[in-house]
């Protein structure tokens, strides 16, 4: 007998959750119906779904007897096998249901995960923030290499890219590391796999960590990483021994300003007393509850807390999980892995499909002149030229679909032109990929295209698109901090997505000047070359101690500016350019 009570609830940023009372001895017809239903749930959740067994369709937790629960789990396992997926029991909870007090009843939460087709594994990007010497790189080394640190930083050596980073132990650039989970929820890292290709082949879910710099003098690199790489989440690492120090507050503020969900890891608990760890946690709780943050801290103490936090983290923007762990002893490290395994994507399949229906737009990120003669293959930040290799660029596909051999145009150049090119090959996390979908990060080989024509902030778009480029734009901003006053003529470094350029304040609407905490609509002008901007894009600007955030409200097309005596046209050959 099979109860037919089935209900699915999901919202953007929340895992697909299916309420199922019980699955006991279904008929062949009913089994096929349930398997088809599971297939659609997995598609909706981008390869993942959580089944709650023993729960009515209205959310009432009835619970099942041990025999019914075992039979239901076996049926769910058969359903998953039929659609090419695996199940993982996340947790069981006892319930007290009035109908039968003599029989113990439980509900179970089960993660169903499918191996995506065509290497389209679920990929989440996590920016790693925190003050210098907080243990960010060491923690990533332990997670991705599968070996504990020796207490002297051995685990972080594989993450450093430059000699001075090895000598000082401090990250100065953006580096990437990957951590995989297979369909059964087991960790896949370099401890069992030799290469990133093997990790990708064995994983159903990938976590791409972006290790950002903690030192204040590398703040512009950290800001660029947060704005241009579009992280899904941010992991703020705080040392238990030093507490909230250095750039910790600033990094947290940046993540909150950009509306990136943050979870916190308190590291180095092995070198502190329990009292010192508790003191650091209390500092963080006070900081998160302050006006401007308004977060609800959630200290993770066990597997149940980790599972609940992962499910609630993206659903409620106010929840901020806090982990206390050690990269040397491994204390509570498994709780962080459980959290990352269950953590759902921010967008569902419907939202991704809508973006895929739009014209192709690939955002090109920072270029690295130092990498011209080397092949640096850390995913996905490679922008280089090597003899015989051609030009390779890295970035994120904002919209549309990009395939091998596709013809696009890239720009704007310093002269405001868009140049034709052809995509040779595509790689995601060092693995060949034939099709790139909206929201995915990858590297594209452009063959013999002249690398000197590329720069940071460019976009590669479909020839059918009529891109709007501008030298001037308006933005609604709030001034977070300024030592004096913010007025016309001020110069700031503007960060808008993958664009980073100095801009001059041309005017403030309805005001002569701004002070800390005030809002206004401000008109900016880039001082070097035009850029491609989208209305509604997030803006973050800084200059010294000056900091502000906002969003773009108006882009003045280049043809409308009085100081440009050119018209913006599309030629018959498909090359956009300026002509008199």
C-alpha cells in the first residue's frame, strides 16, 4: 500500500523539498509515476532534491514506524536508481504523534542527487574572505588536498602562485581550488584523484573556492574578486586567537553590501582555550546583530545543525551559520563538509532556463601580463598567451549559451569597437566542455586572436546584440564613509561587475555635496575608455578611505555625448565601430 500524499515546495535559493508520507510497496504503475516525479524534481533542483519521509503534504510531521521507514527508504532508493541518482540519509528525527504513543515514529530527510549529463555538474562559487593570517589558505588546502596541516602552514603551499607568497605566507592574488561531492555525498578531492579532470568526472557537485587576499594593501584585488567573479556565497574566516581584527569588518561589510550570503568559520581553535573561542564567537554574534547587519547567528554544534543551516541559509537571508574548527586537529571539519554538501544553489532551473534563452554575453575578467609565457591552469582564472597555444580568456557566461566554434564579438576596445572572433574550445575546471550555460564560469580558447586587443572589463556578445557602451552613467548611491565631503570633481575607482576603472563625479542630482550615510543620484564619467554596463548592475566605489555602494540607473550611450563627434553604428560585416 502506498500513500499518495506528495507535495513539493521550492523557492529560488532553496533546495527542492518533497513531502512524502510513505512509500511502501507501490504498484508498478505507481512506481513509474513516482520515478517520473523524482526526475522532474531533480531537474527543477538542478540535480538535487530533498525528500522528507513521514511528513504530510501540509507539513504535518506524522512519522513512520521503523518497518515502514525502512520500506520507504528502499523504494526511494529504487526510484533514484531508475533515474540515475543516489540517495544520502541526512538525518532522522523522532516525533511524538498522538495516534499511536506505543510505537516510536521518525521522519527522515534524504538527499537525492543525480550525476548531471554532459559534464554539467552543479557548480557553486565560494569567495573566501578574512584578515591576513586568519588561516584561509590553510583551510582550503586541508579541504581540497585531504590532509591536515602540520601547524606550520604546509597545507597552504599548493595554493600559492608566487614566490613572495610562499616566503611571507600571505596571499596577494586570486587563486582557485575545487572540492567535489559525488552522488552519494562523499568528498572528492586530491587525496584520491590525481588531477582536476578526475575530480570533475567523479563529482556531481563542485565547490569552487576563490581564495582572496586578506592584507589591506591588496584590497583592490579582493574587491575585484567579489564584484567580477559573481560568487554564490562568501566564507569569512576568523582566527580564534586574534578575533575580529584587521580587515575582518571590512570584508564582511563588502559581502553584505554586495548581498552575497555569508557563513563564518572560526579557525585555529586548537591553539586557544575554550574561553578564548567562546569570546570570539560572542564578538561575532554582537557584530552580526548590529544595525546594518541584522543577522541571526547560528552556531553549528552537530550534523543536524549543519543540515538545517544549509537548508535555511539561502532561504532566509538573515541566518548566518558559524563553524568553529581546526585545520590541524581536524576538529569539526566534517561539519563544514556536511554543510557544503547539502548547500543548495541560489537559482533554480527555471531561472537558469530564462537566462539561457537570452543572447550570449560572456564577461571577460582580469588580464595577467605576467602569464604571457606560462600556462597557468588553475580554474577558471587564465588569461594568457603561450606560443602554439593561442589566446585564452577566463570569465563567466552571464546569459545565453556558448558552444565550441561559435562566432562572437568582443569589446569595447579603447576606440569603442567590437571585434569579431571565434571560440575554439571551452574548459570548466580544467575539463573539456562543449557547451557553456548561463551562470557558469569557464575558460575559452580564442585561437590566433591578438591578446593585446583584450583588457579587463570587456564582454563577448552575440553579433545579434546591440550593446550599449558609455563613458558616463548615473547611479543611485549611499556613501558608506568619507573623511570630508563627496562632491563634483571627486575621483573614485568604480567596480561594476567585471569593470574596474577610475571615474570622476560629474554631478549630484539635487545636492552640492554628500557626507557619510547620505544618499543621492550621482553622475560618473570614466576617465580612460568606454565600458559596457547594464542598468541595475551593482556599483561599488572606493578611493582611500572613501567607500560607497549603489546600482546603475542610467547609461548614456556614447553617441549621445556632446564631446564625441561620432555615430555608433553596426556595419554590414558585423563589426561595430565608431565612424565619423
